[in-house]
């Protein structure tokens, strides 16, 4: 009987460890659509960093269809034709949008920057765990592209 209990304990411990690893990587749920084509953003990374030369700090997030390694800032000027669909987002400490770069393979311009067209809500950071909702408040138009964002983001800050 004690062997059975030990096996159940080890299985539960392994499942709990796996669950915490999945949460540590973060998750993105919802929709990011450009010109009627859905992006499948599955990866999320977040860092705390200076947003300007004056030392204003905030958070930079990378939501991407493909796994990203190295510095996430490189995605800010990335090409979705090479990297796949992504959103590079910088947020102030209070969660307000500082920078939003949208990269999508269906976009006429490939990558474009917006600020006033997107907003955040339900922003919360605790113990290096960041959670925020990003929205475009319906469909928006930027030059020749239409886009809509309605995402919930959870990430561990690196």
C-alpha cells in the first residue's frame, strides 16, 4: 500500500511541476486579426526594462507565433515574413501602452506601429507574474490594413 501511495505522490509532484513550467512560460488567449487573417500567437515573453533614456521603467512583452530567443527588442523592428506574426508591446508601470508594434504576414505593410488604437485593462503585476488584457476596441484601420485585437496575456517577467 505504501508503494502505491508513493507512486501517486510522485505522479502528482510531476504533474504539479509540469503545470508550473507551463505557467512560467506564459500564455496568450484571444484574437489578433489583420485583414481577416487570424494570427496564432502562442508564445509570450516579458521583461522589465527602461523605456526611455531618462530611466522610466516599464515592461516589454513579445507575443509571437514562433518561439523567440535572445533579446526581444529586436522584434520591435522585425519582419513578419521572416519571424511570423507578432506583437511587440511596451507598457508603463501602470499598464498604459507606451509602444505597440504589430507584425502580421497578412498586413500590407508587414509591421506597423500603433498606440492610441490599442488599450490595456485588468493590468496586474505580482511576484514577477504579469497579467493584462490588450484590446483595439473593435476593428481599426491603419493605412491599408484593418486589424482587431482582443487578447488576455499572462507572463512571468524574466
